[in-house]
C-alpha cells in the first residue's frame, strides 16, 4: 500500500487504540483526514484485511441509526505497526508519527 500522509495519519489514529471500535466520524477528527479521503483508505484497509467492520447494535444506538465501526485485525495491527516504523524514518512523516509508534 502506498505511503501517503493521509494513510499514516489514519494508521496513527487506529493504532492509538488498537483493540477499540473506531467510528468514521471519530477517525476524521482524530486523524485530521477529511471523510472524502478517509473512506477510500478504510475501503483499501478492508480489502487488505487489515481492518474488519461491523454495525453498532441498534438497541444501544439511542434512537439514531446504527453506526458502522472498524476494528484492526491481527494482520492489520502487525502491518500498520510495521508501516509506522518504516515511515518513522522518513523526514516527511516525522511530525505525524508519535514517539510510541517509532
């Protein structure tokens, strides 16, 4: 997968809580990537089996439509960790990648 600034930003947001359920809206806020860029990245991550997706239980949605969530797979955790380690050595990503990801 091609390393872009947006992909690295999304990877950092996902890896900040590797066991969690990630909602699209929250990922846009945490990563700083707008939705028109985020959702194609999520689609590629799904296609590579780096993330899985599901739907929130309607009973817990509080009357609103259920939200789609994304979770890292074990493969995704390994691949994104490796991606961030490599990107951490590239000057163009230095300001994006936190110390814990290097």
